[in-house]
């Protein structure tokens, strides 16, 4: 596949590097960057063709083969400027490039699919929107360290560790319904503290400190807290929240929290006084604090010790980590730090921060999913830590699997049908569950097995998607 990437920032480089190291597929990669120093650095670091120039200019794109009758299969525009990204995609589409992806930060472009449809851009990725949804999932289940939204938010994947006093300890998966009859969930992957990680079966026995990847309904996600870590189960919904950083990401998180949780007591902390004025107008029922997120006096006065969540979403990784540590030491229930640098990703093992969310990793994974499944833009999640993926597939009437039960299909080990969306219902399937036309099937598979599984179930493209 010939791929053109516009923008050699952190996201563009991450995608280019992963593609160049893909041993299963050979890609011809061109990286376009306007900044000469960044372009030279990318050329020295990556095994790709680097072009110096503005990726929104036809003459520059032409150097990468984006011309009428050219052989470019996919263009990804992921600079920090929406206008450059959208114009690059529009030029590519008019030159005959079939698949384009635009990174789009401005909410005016991503609050509806209107502009994407008008410009012909099928996939517009909003990093702030994606990260806000992940943060929301982490707040819903305080013990979760990772989450991914499925079936338009009706279901999700959660990563949780089994505590020593959980009733799950020493129970086989096939017996869980007798212990927790209300637990409607599928364990898709288990990483034991001692032992080989992998896809479980009904006879797999759970142990304390096992890290489990579980798919369940969003509306019943609160049960997971009681099941996995009963000591931390507070039996209460989100009531009080602090958000540090009033930029695009902090604003998007605040909007989503307000929409999903209603009258949560929320405080937004922002150092910039001009941003505080804007935030006060936009969130007139929210307390806006013009101070530092590490100001212990203010945090104490505002009741940080009784808060359910503290999200640090400034542009500085270091600030986000340090502030989260301070808030945790002051008694907040859960801290979430937005961290972009790879060097900091494992710090949750050594410092008191509950969860780290990496916007660049989330973005690069979204981009990579379109490269692997270019016709499929409904839902896809790459779970990099365990080398696995989740894919949502709409079953077509002419698919050979329609009308068959899951037991009849006999999926190979490493592939699981985790959930079914059928109309307004979400179903946890069993071997007797029959696949029907129109079902939204959530497939879980090891990365090496996903292409074959996706081909078996088929995929339905969508006109325009905002991810």
C-alpha cells in the first residue's frame, strides 16, 4: 500500500514508524513536513521517504504521487492545523485518492458530520473527542486503568485487576454466573500476575492480581467495581470532579461529563485569566478557578479530599503528572493524567496516579485501524499492551454466517464474539446465539488473527465518521 502522511509531528512519526516496522505488510510511505528541522529529524529516524513542503499545496503533494492517475492508496493529514489537514484531504480526493483521513481539532468541524460530508472526507478524527470518551469511561469505573467505547457508547471494554478479597478469586469463568448472576460481561483476555497471558475459555480459573480485559454494557459497568475490587466500591455515582486545563481537551471533557452525568459538582482550574472568562461564559453553572492545579490551599478549600475524580489535561505532561500526584496524596478518589511522552507511560507503577491517557497513542491507533481496514469506519480499538484488537462489524444479509449459531461457526482460539448489538438491545452472546442480518457484532481477536476474522464476518462502510 502506498501511504502519504502529512505532518511529521509526534502522531505522524508514530504512525510512520509503526507502518515501516510492519513485517506482515509492505508499505511505501511518504512523509510530508513543512518544518525543515522536523523533516530532517524524521528522515534520520525513520525508514520512509521525506518531502519538505506544505502538505496543503498541490505541487508538494504531487511529489509524493498525489496526482490524477497516481498510485496513492491512502492520505493521512495529521498536522496541528485543521485547515491544512482538510485541504490536503480535499486535494487528494480530487486527485483520485480513494481513502483520506483528517485530524480535526476544532469542534465547529467535528460536532456534526456536515463538513466531512461536504468535503467528501469519510473519516475526521478529533483527538479531544476520543480522549474525552476514554476519560469518561475511566470515571465510570474507578478501578479501571483502560477503557474503549463500543456500540455508540452502549457498551465498553474495561481493563481491571482482581483484588485479593474479590469473590472472583479461584473461580472458573464458566461458574461466574452462579456467584454474580447480574454480571453480564465477557472476559476477552487475561494477563495473570504469574503465568502466560492469553484469551481465556470457560475453564480458565481466575487469580488475585490477574489483569482482565472485560466487555460489558455501559449501564451495568458499576457492577464491575463491586466484582473486581469490593474494598474500593463506594456505591455512589460521580458527584464531584476537578478538571485542570481549560483548553480544547479540558473543555471537551467538561462538556461530556455534564452531558453524561448531569448535575455533577464540577470545578475547572485554569491559570490563564482570559481562558477563565471564556469558560465562565460557556459553563455558567460550573465554578472556574483561576489558579495553579497544584495549589494545595485552593484544592483543600474546594474539598479535594471528597472529590471522586481529578483530571489533569494541560499541555504539559510534567504538570499533569505532578498535579495528579498532589491531588492523590490529598485524598481524591481517582486521578487521571493526560501524558504524551512515551518515557512517562509506565510511571503509574511507581507513582500514585491511577490512570494515564496518551492522546498521541490513541490517535495513531485510530489512524492505523483505517489503514488495516480502510472500508470499515464504524468502530475499532487497538489494545497495544496485549497485541489485540476489537472491531465492530455490521452483518449483511448475504453473509454466509447469517442464520448460524456461534457454536456452529467454530471460531479459532484467539477470536471471540464479545457482544451483539441488535436494534436497541445489546446482547452477551452464547454458543446458541444466532447471527442475524443487521446485527452489530463486536469481534475481539489477537492482532495476527483479526484480518481473517474480519474477512469472515465482513464489514460495512459508513458515509462519514467523526472519531
